[in-house]
């Protein structure tokens, strides 16, 4: 009887390259997402979901914004302008200011003396910046509110450093997409 040739088949070596590449891509993407979340959490003010940046006409219904004051959403195709306003322009115009890299500094109206003080404080804290609008808002829940695209910081006691930190973080960042 002859011997049967029973060669043992060597198991095929597994190619781990695709697995390593997949794990590497997941780790890199996770790191990028994590870094962006961390960086975003370090910025001043609370972040709100964007309501988009669609332009609307003046006869359009008033949009339902997700913040008071608004931080994004449908708006007019023109700016409210920069500087101090005794009466606030329409939210739809001020939202365009924010889309164009502006920061809106809001104050709750009070007596004539209180208004003058609040305006002077906001002007002094924002001196040297180009895209600043200072406006009153009757419906504020606090004495002051600072808004930029998707960001809101609201407080009662004036803090010039807080204002400058907010403006430094957001003034000049364009949000057209």
C-alpha cells in the first residue's frame, strides 16, 4: 500500500491592512470631531442650531427664530448697518449683519440715564471693532445680550471683558455658504 500524500494545508495568512486602514481613518475622524467639539465648547456664549441663511423679502412673514434675540435664520438681503441705533432695526436685517461677520450688542431699555450708560459701556467695550451694532430690545430677559451667528451670551451685570472676549471670538467671521 502506498502512502497517501496528506500535506497539511497552511492556513492562509490574513491581510490586516484594510482593517488597520479602517481603524486609522476612524481614529483620525474621531479626533477631528472631538477637537472641534472641544474647541467649540471653549468659545464664549451658548451655541444654537443654525436656522439657515435664506434671504426673504420685507413682505414675508416674520420668521420664528429659535433664540431671543435671533442668532441665525431667514433674513433680509441687506444689512441694518453698523453703529448705535436708538430704535432697533428689524431682526431680519440684524440677522444679515451677523451673517456678514457682525456682532450685535443688545441692551434692555430703561430710563434715559440707564440707556445712555448702557450705550456708553457697550461703545467703550467695543471700540476699535468695525462690525458692531448696538441696539435696544424690549423683550430681553436680561439687561445685556451679545449675538453673533449661532451664538448668544446674555447677562445682567455689565462686564467689558466679557463683551470684548465675545466680540474677539466672532467679529469678522463671514457665514455665507
